[in-house]
C-alpha cells in the first residue's frame, strides 16, 4: 500500500483528492480537518484534527506517520471572517494579510520540516503545495487580491527554495507548486465571475487533473509551478 497525507481533506479539493486516491485501491490516506468535521469515512481513510498554524500540532501529526509517498497541502484561505479579497488598496488590512501568510504560505515549510523523515522512507516521494495562478508575478495582469496574491507568491518562493535544499538531502523527491484551475468550492464560489471564469471545474475533475499530472513528473521537475492543464506557470 502507498501512503498519502492530505492536509485539508475536509475541503473541496482535498476531499476530492482523498476520495480519488481511495478509489484506486492501493492508497491509505491520512486526512486532516480543522473547522469542518469529516462528513465521510472509508476503511483506508483515517482523519486527524489539525490547525495548520500550530507547529506543535504538525510535529505531533508526523510522529504517527512512518512513510509518506504523497503529501498534498490543500489548506488555504481567500477570505477571513471580516475581510474578502481586496479589489483596491483602500481595502488593504495588514492583519488580514498576515493571516493569509499564516495559512497560505508558512505551512508547507513546517510540514516539510516534520515530514522529512517519513518522506525519506519512500523511494519516490511527491509533495504538492496548492498554490494559485494569481501567485505568479509574471502572470499578474489584473491586479487586486493583494493578500492572497502575496501569500501564494511567498508560497511559491518557499517551494523553489525547499526544492533546492532537497536536491541534496532528498534527491528522489518531486516537490511542486500547483494551480488547480478555478474549482467550484467554498473558497472560490462566492467570487466566481461568469465573464472572466469561463472554465470552472468540479472538485472531482480538478482532482483527476492533479493526479494525472503527478504521474508524469519526476524529481527533475522539482521546484516548478504547474497548472491543471499540465502546463508550467512562470514564477
Ligand atoms: N478553488 C479554487 O478555485 C482554487 C483556485 C486556485 C487555488 N486554490 C487553492 O487550492 C487549495 C484548496 O482550496 P479549496 O478550493 O479546496 O478550498 P476549501 O474547500 O475552502 O478548503 C480549504 C481547506 O483548508 C483548510 N484550512 C483552512 N484553514 C485551516 C487551518 N487554520 N488549519 C488547518 N486547515 C485549514 C480547511 O479546513 P476546514 O474546512 O476543516 O476548516 C479546508 O480543508 C487552497 O490552497 C486554495 O488557495 C483553489
């Protein structure tokens, strides 16, 4: 059996990825949830509560895992209780931005810190950080969404930097940043715009695209940024 850890399996994309892996029959999945209690069970699925902001909780989670073949971090926020994505600089609030960094950027590094031993136990570990195309500086033609864009750009830099370190210490690992497309989940649904978001994906289709791409990647692709169509996104 292969071992997957899906951080944020209670979310739209995380849940679909977990269910798709389980359907394949040769994956055991450890999924985490935070505020949404798990709504489904499976004999090969185990659930663990985790607040991704708490380093001690990440450390404790990883003590239960001896091998990880696939680690996908799907945690992310676009809005907080009092703030949505900024349309203009007038709406900028540094506190919201810091929260965005805490949940969108830092977790991949804390996960890497504590998952490293379990990843080393796999002969070909894959690590995926759910980023977003809006985190690409080169691709930023529309502006807006300051906090989310900056947090995902920081996540991208974390992925690139970690991939360089792992070339030496974890050379068999493939670590990528990934844009799943515009997926109809709780995170994005309130902001879907039929004029600009002409192609939207169900979480199930988005999960299929993601796993299909992972089958084609090798450690030589580590430290790169990909989209759901299997194309590289410039940083
Ligand atoms: N949907 C899109 O169109 C889209 C586009 C580009 C990129 N993305 C990225 O894809 C990823 C998945 O997004 P999604 O659309 O599936 O969103 P979602 O349905 O809202 O899921 C977000 C997940 O993050 C978890 N989470 C949030 N705060 C957390 C915390 N403090 N500790 C632990 N877990 C926490 C949530 O857990 P609980 O619900 O249990 O609290 C949930 O499992 C995100 O990184 C997002 O930025 C999504």
